């Protein structure tokens, strides 16, 4: 449950964020390289959507950062995103003004390094989430092994206890019955001097008491 609730869910958010960023970078590079001035307007709605989507994902991911490492990397991503957006908007503005050479220069000198740093830092955050997933999975495996070993030990102890209890129970029944049988055989031979005593209150004890009472009464009659 913890694996699904925290690191795995966060990793999916970061993966989606990474996909959105990569798509936006490729689109901006295509706009900057193209000599078609209308591309900026053509992709304007897509650009607005990816910017909004990236902001939403950034906000959602920010609330899920817990460790110091996550918070540090996330803060660095925020700064790199600002530089990325600034260079992207500058390229779009240059293209609208028909300054193709300046746009290409901005692409090579500013946008491309900024976008690479941005993507690499997001991938670093994604790798951190995957590391946490692996760590959680290892913890789950350890818990499973401990639980399995505990269950095996518990099963072995229960088997030993069950065997011991069965032996004691059988002995507690067979020994008094064996005495009762031996007593009855002595009486059958005509020996009325034999005695048998039982301190048990169960059915076996009642049987022994009844046999002793029978012998006592027979002795009296004789």
C-alpha cells in the first residue's frame, strides 16, 4: 500500500512531466528551425496546453516531496524551468518578428542548453523516485521473507505441540483404561481383594469408581 501510495504514484507524475517537457522542447526547436513564420501561431494552443499541464504537474509533484534530496532537486528544477520558459518565449517572440537568425542563435546558445539542463534535472528526480521504489520493494521482500520464516517456525512449533498434546491425551485415556481392564480381569478370576483408586473426575474416573464399588459390594455379599 505504501509503495502504491507514495513513490510509485510520484514516479508516474514525474514520468508524465518528463514526457510533456520533451514534447514542448522538440516543438519549440522545430518552430525555431523552421522558416515558416506561421508555425508559432499554429502551435500556440499546444504550447499553452503543455505549459499549463507542466505547471499542474509541477504543483502536484511539489506537494509529494518529502526527503531533503527530493526537495533540493525539485527546487533546482523550478529554477531551470524559469530559464527554459524565458528562452522559449524569447524564441517565439523573435519568430513572430521575423528575426529568424536571432531565433536560431537563441536556440543554439540559450534554449538548447537550458532545455537539456531542465530535462536532465527532471530525469534525476525521476531516478530518485525509482530508487525509492526499489528500496520499498526490497523492504517488502524482506518483510515477506521474515513473515514466511516466522510462519514456518510457527507451523513447526504447532506441529510439535500438537504431537505432544495428542500423545499426552492418548496416554491419559489409555493408561487408566488399561488399569481398569487389569482390575476387571482380577475380579473375574475371583480375586476380590484387589483395589483400584482414581482421582479423575471424567468418565474414565467414574468407570474406575464404579468398578471399585462393584468389588466392594461383591466382597460384602460373599
